[in-house]
C-alpha cells in the first residue's frame, strides 16, 4: 500500500489535470459556471431554514445557534454537499472513464480520488459565503477555534478517499452499488446533524444504545468540527473526535486495500 500511495503522489500532476478537466466539463456552456456550486446549497439552506427554522423552530430554541440558525444550517449543508457529491461521483468514477483508465499509464486510484478533490474545490468556493454569514450574525472568531477547519477538512478528505476507492471498485463488479448508495446517502443526510443540532439527539428519549449507534457515524464528529469554527462550544468531545479519527482511518485503509485487491478484476471488467 505504501508503494501505491507513493505512486499516486508521483502522479499528482496527472491528478491535478484530471480535477481541472472534470471541473471544466461540469460547468462548460453554463452561464453561471462555478456559481452553481453555491446556488444549490444556498437554495437548500433557504428551504430547510423555512421548514425547520421558521415553521418548526428546530434551530431557534436550543443550542448555541439559536440566534444564527441560517449560519448553522449553511455550514452543515456546504460540508454535506462535498460529501454527497464526492460519494455519488466517485462511485461511477471508473465505469464512466473506462477508455481513459485502460489507456493512461497512471495509478487507477487517481480517478476516484480526483472526484473527491474536485468536490473539495467547490467547498472552498463557499467559505467566503460562510465568513460573510458569520460576520452578519456576530459569530466570526479569530482564536484557536479556527484550527477546527483544517482538522475537519483533513478528516473528511481521508474518509471520502477511502469511501471513493471502495465504492468505485465495487461498482464496476456490482452495478447495484450505485443505486444502493443513492438510498444510503439519503438516510445518511438525516442521520447526521446537518439540519438539526446534535444536542437534540443527545437530549432525546432514545435508548442509549441508539444514541451510541448514531454517534458511531464518523461524520457526526467531523460536522461538529466544521461548526466549531463559529460555535466553539460545539467542538466535539473526546469520544466523538476519536470515532471520527478512527472511523476515517479505517475507511481509508480498508477502501485502499479493497481497491488494490479488486484492481485486476476491475481492469478485466472494464
């Protein structure tokens, strides 16, 4: 695996070119171009703010974000869009580029990894929007809490890389994986504190084993890290942080190992 990682690093220029190509193709002949990467999550945020913030008051009656629920909501949705898009596009990264994969002399890992990095570039485009919202709601801080952002980005990149490698290789051999992941990501959206505070789950009357199972989702701690930039009290405790770190590393090494094991069969199928 060390050799495989080193090979990907040595072909980082090819990875960069693939990312640039994917972004250019995605937004070609589009009037708004990269602004679509902002409009979609902002539109989703407006809808969820109206339903859960105005009608039901989910984010206005509890937690540190009771007076800045739109910021709380958009922070989670931006991070989720990176997660959802990376998983969706990486699943078909090999099947959709079969001719390129069989002709280019580069590590095959760069194709699913490129989708993860490409979606991260779209996430970066949304950070100025978050900064403006934080300034508007008076939640813009310049202390130690800023360290939560690089930590969250690193953990999510590691996690998504492992998931991308795992799903892209499995999808070549079993095409049901793509459809299964569409259902799974919908469940994952509501099983992660994106549109509601984690405190609602912790204070709920759910059995303790259900809350523990919920917290075993590595994205819970990662999304809390994204929010800790604006709400330091939301910084995940040692348990959630450990779950995120361990879970991300397990998925990373497990996904890479499966990819390498299945690569001969995948190339034969392609």
